[in-house]
């Protein structure tokens, strides 16, 4: 069975580059499919309070017989819990649901600029890391300006920024800034969230040449760019297929062709972090 490469955070810890995301998976299904993902080889699971399946992920971890040292678990602080004290409390509730003593990675889920609480929230994550409750801390859906602001305010550089990233919206500018600061980039909706990307003829052509599927080609592109990537599927054959991306090699020409699919802002499928404001 393949194993995922690890990437190294700016805090010295590592993260398995290929993980498994569970957005839009109900709690009972999460228990089942995370168990299937472990069997396929995944050791890195991406959940969040708002997904409503931290408990199901926890039950899958418990049932797997895998030790915490063999796993890498990420969860995220929800928008309504932003603020210093409320973050500390929300973290403990997530840990109860997951059934874990120590978390591998805690992320601020969205910037929520209108709330004006992300700096205090970031300070709470720094405190949780100091207390040894979480090994690594990062953010999700942060802009260049907000990344710079939390670094300036605290001196602590996030380990990672998890952001919408796929061939139609490849985030080249944000990635260049992060690389300069030593922040890893993590791709959410890496397959375009099932909204047509996988039918692109350029991807189909590369897939045929490499003896792979379009989804494997897209995941191999994320891996080749050095991004952490967390595809979601509730379909066992696709869970296994996506893991198989670890064996797919792309040429520089393939990568350049996939880079060329970027549509800029028109390629975005989710909310814009710079303006998104929701509870
Ligand atoms: N931080 C954030 O704000 C944020 C936002 C969105 C997502 N995320 C994270 O990123 C993860 C992945 O994003 P996502 O769930 O939006 O989308 P995604 O992984 O890009 O795509 C998932 C969709 O693609 C389908 N699919 C998966 N593998 C496939 C394959 N090999 N061939 C064809 N179709 C395939 C899935 O169908 P089936 O499931 O029916 O097989 C599902 O409809 C989430 O689960 C979550 O952990 C984070």
C-alpha cells in the first residue's frame, strides 16, 4: 500500500500531504467512510465543528485500532465561536466529540472580517499550542492582508492556510505569498467539489496518456505543486482511486497545461473569504 509523503510545517512538525475531507458527510456516514479511508491508507482526516461529524470521526478513530501517533486529525473553529475565551471553550467541546487528548491541527475556519475577532481568535490558538493541547495551528480562508495582520500582531506565523484551490482557481498569488512566509497551502474542494472540473478535456487527455483517471491527475497536480490536499468522497471505489493518485507521475508539460486552466475569479466555486460573513 502507498504511503503519503509528509510536508514539514514552520513549527517543525509534519503533515501527511494527502488526506481525506468529510464536509457534507453526516455523522453516522462519517464513522463508516473514515473507517474505509483508513483501510485504503489515509491517515490524515479533515473535519470541522460545523460539519457536525466530529463524533463520527472520533468513533472511526476508536474503532480503527490506530494509535494517535499514526494519525493526523484536523478540526476547525466555527465562525460563531470566534473570540479569545469562546475559542478556548469551543476547542474543548471539539476534543470531547473527537475523543482525543491532543489535536494535530486546529484552524480558524473563516476570516469573517466584519466580526473583527480573528486576531483575538488567533491569540487563543497560540495559547492552546502553548498549553500543549494542539500540536500545530493554522487558518483557513485567510487573505494575504489578514495573514500579514495576524503575523504582525502576534509574531506567530500560521503553519498552514486551507483555501479553495483547484485547476480552475489555482491561487498562484496567495501561494507565492505563503511560500515566502513559510506557510503551507492546503487545497479545499481540490476536485472542484464535483462541479464539472473532472470533465475538462485537457484533464481527460492527460489522464489517458498517464493511464490514470481525471481525479487522479488533478490530485497528482496538487501533490506536485507541494500542496496539502484533502479530497472528499463517500464512494469506496473513489476513496481508493483518489489514494492511487500517489502513484501518478505528471511531466512538467502536464503541470504547465493544468496551470493553464486557471480562470481567475470566474473559477471560484465557494464564498470569497475577503467578504464572506456568515454564522
Ligand atoms: N475550510 C473550508 O472552508 C472548506 C470548504 C470546503 C471544503 N473543505 C474541505 O475540503 C474537503 C474537500 O472538498 P469538497 O468536499 O468540497 O470537494 P472535492 O473533494 O473537491 O470533491 C468532492 C466531490 O467530488 C466527488 N468525487 C470525489 N472523488 C471523485 C472521483 N475520484 N471521481 C469523480 N468524482 C469524485 C465526490 O462525490 P462522492 O462523495 O459522491 O463520491 C464529491 O461530489 C472537504 O470535505 C472539507 O474537508 C474545507
